[in-house]
């Protein structure tokens, strides 16, 4: 089985995560219900007109909480030989992205005890990370 979580933190009309989902379902024949997407535009209610940037920490925390929830859901289902693909798009820094740092990411992914995990980070200033875990447990 194959699972995916794709996070888009930039906002905009056509988040890349929709393209990833579409490609994996239509070309890769992945099950749609095994692919989770997190798009910052879906969390805009944390901003509001009176505080367009004041609600960013709350928005990022909500996105982070959903990410953890999806990892936990996948961890319950994944088996040996399964693939878990994580894609993080957005603003970045040498320690991670604007919604999760690498230490938090590794800690979250430790919940997944089986299968193969591949993490793709497409974020400015993030060092262009490609993290592949060969189930080192």
C-alpha cells in the first residue's frame, strides 16, 4: 500500500499538492483516501481581516496538528513493504519549513514503525533536502 501527506504553505490558486494528489491517483493508481493534503488556504480563518499576519502562528499550529494527526492515522495502517511519501512545499530555513522544523518532523515520523518513508522538501533556504529512511528501527 502507498500513503502520502502533502503540505502547501505558500497560498495561492493552484497549490502543487493538488497536482501531486492528481498525479498519484490518476497515473500512479494510488488510493485517493490514502493521500492527505494540507493547504494553508484552508486555514485562512485563523487570520481575519483585522490581523492578516497576527494569526499566522495559530494557522501554522493548526496545520502542524493536522500533519501529526495524519501521520498517526498512517502509522496505524502502514505495514512492512508499504511506502509513505511526505512532500513539504513552502517557505523554509536551514532548520525546516515555516510550519515544522526538521527535529519535529523526525519525531513525528518515528510514529511510523513499518514501511519505507521518503520525505521531499521543496522550500526556499531549506537546503533542498531529500530524506529517505530505510526503516531504521
